[in-house]
C-alpha cells in the first residue's frame, strides 16, 4: 500500500500489532499532492522529512488512525467501506500495514 | 552518528585533450596551460589509509583522466583492493589498446560523454572536430568487447533537440550501454559564455524538461536525469533522477590533480576547502576531526539557506552542488541557484515547501 519515492525507503520490521492497539496519525504528516492519474497521495512527514506515496486504501487506514480507534475497529471500518475478497485475511493485512505506518513514523501509539 | 567514509573522487590530471564549451572546471587544453597529474607513488600511503577506513567506490575524473600515464597503476591497486571503479572520460583514448586492456582486465566502469548524434554537434560542444569519430570508435570497441558502459549527455539548448535521436542510435548500436545519464549544463567554468549566448536552460524551463524526459522512460529505460528533485513532478518520481551536481561530500573526499585533498574540485579555487596534501595528511584525523567536516557532515540540510531551508527534499538533495551555490552567492550554505530562481519567480510548488507560509528568499 505504500511505496518509496526518491531516495526514501520504508524498512519492514516485525512490530506486532494487536487488536487492541490504538494508533494516532503523526501531526507532522501532511498530504502534499493527490496524483490524479493513479489515485495515489504524496505524503510528507515533517519530523523525519520522509516523502512517501500512499494509495487510497492506505490513506483510508491512515486517516482512521485518530487515536480513538483500535486496530480491530479500523479493520471493521474497512470491511464496511470496501469490498473485500473472502480469501483475504483482512485483519492480518491491515495490522501488517499499520506496522509499516508505525515503522515509517506516520503514526505513533495512542493512549488507547 | 559520524558519516561513513566510503568514496573518493580522484582527479588524475587536470590536463585535457578537448576544449568543451561547457567545461565546468575550465580544464586547460594540452600544451596550452600548466597542469598537474597525480603520481601513484605519492598517493599510495594515502590510498592505503582510505582502504583501511572502508573505501568502497572511487571515480576517476580530470581533465581527461586517461591522460594520466599512471592510470594503469591506480586501477591495478584498486582492483586488488576490491574497490569499485568508474572513470569519467570523453572516450577519446579508450580505443588505445593498452587502455582498453586495462579497462577490461580490471573491470573499470566507463562513463563516456556523448553530446549529440550529429558529429558537428558533438564536435562543437567538445571543441574538437575529431571528437565524435574518436569517441564513437571507442564505444564500438567497448561494444565489441562486451564491456558495459554509461553514456553521459550534457544538455543545453544547443543540443537538446538531439536527445531522442541519440537515444535511438544508442538503442540500435550499443547493447552494452546500460545507463544513459542526462546532465544539464550549469553556469560554472566555461559554460558562463554559453549562458551569455542564451544556450543554458533557465530554472523555469526545467520542470517541462523533466516532464519530457520522464515521458521517454518507457521507451528508453536506461535514462536518468541529473536535476534537482524540486523540478520533477511527483507523478514522474519513477524517473531515475538525482540532485544537480550533488557531490556526496558527506561520504567521501576528493584528491585534486596536484595532490591536495578537498571536498571537491572547489578546492582548486578556494583554499578554505582544502584539507592538506596527500603526502602529509592524516585521512582518518581529517575525516573525524576537521572542524568544517565535523560541523557539516550530518546536518548540512538544517544549515542551508533560502529556498533550500524550506524544501521538502533538502535531506535528500543537501542543497545540490555546493560549488555552484558558492560561485553564485559566495556562501557554502547558500541555496541552489536554480531552485532559488524558481522560487523567486513564484513558480516553486507550494506542495514542495516544508512550510508554505514561510518566506524563503535569499538573502532573507
């Protein structure tokens, strides 16, 4: 759901996201441009000065990191908003993605 | 954390066999000026220290580096120490059997300049009416020997119109060409005259230029563009690009043709950026304790001024070519001149500013 742009890279790390984890979007992260052709968004994180692209589903997940939703609730939000193929383990996919967002410092742990 | 030393830029000689109209170093022509050349024995101890410190890559440059009579000795040394080598050359001498044998045997990667598909264009850019034929002859030999190489096209308004036809020729004739880098001629050195003639691209023309190059990448996947990222649209980020003239001074140093060690060829013009002579310098001490390097290695992005202080690419780009900024403004931390001009003209995209509300003029 994310890809590196320019010289930036996201390193995958095995941060385990439990159902009850609450994440909050880093306030320094702003959308810089929406790429109309492929529907992606350009994000800039002012804290670490990383530039990233993110697709609409990824942005939906990021926008749901509001500090008052658990990972399980975010999974539910996606189920309610997107058509998801039955053979996809959505919970695992979303939690792995949240782990990536955490590693990229786009989100931090919330109070919960 | 201290930057890791891994790279040396080695100016083997400042002598040159061409008189390129855009030469950013104003290298003296053979027989027309005083020049220096590095001697291997003088460098050996310094190079041993560099290898011990973790040297990984070196680039030979000049002048024309293949004019150094000891090229073979340098290459053999680095090969034995498993250091990756690139030689930036005008290609005039690669056809020489000894040089070709050295390049093949010691796996030196050649980055060869070729500025046009028409002989007249390349020859005029290179100031020599035999340049095109000689360089082509060399490229055919590399092709024949199946030695991979990079081509570098220095573009200005003088030759840009030949880009696509040159790429077509490369596609057709040179299967071993695995990279095609496009450099935009800047205002340094002899190119100052080209600027007076209106032949250099202006800042506001660069976004359209990068757009055109990005559109070519499907047909010619080997191309890359050497331009500041501010001029590349986000949608074109798949284009391989790098900062205009970014010297990588935070990962290495340069040895000038006279043996002085500097951050880059800037040391030729300004003593302030010289760290000593290879015969007497303690490389480890310079790298770890020189006040200038100490101060700037890891945080230059936060010291840049003008538009560079407020650009979201500042951490990747590090302000581009510092020599260019110094020549334009007399300040090592001055903004990249083309980026500043772009901002001053009101065209710099707000989406590429860290704080769009902040004024980023220079001087402030």
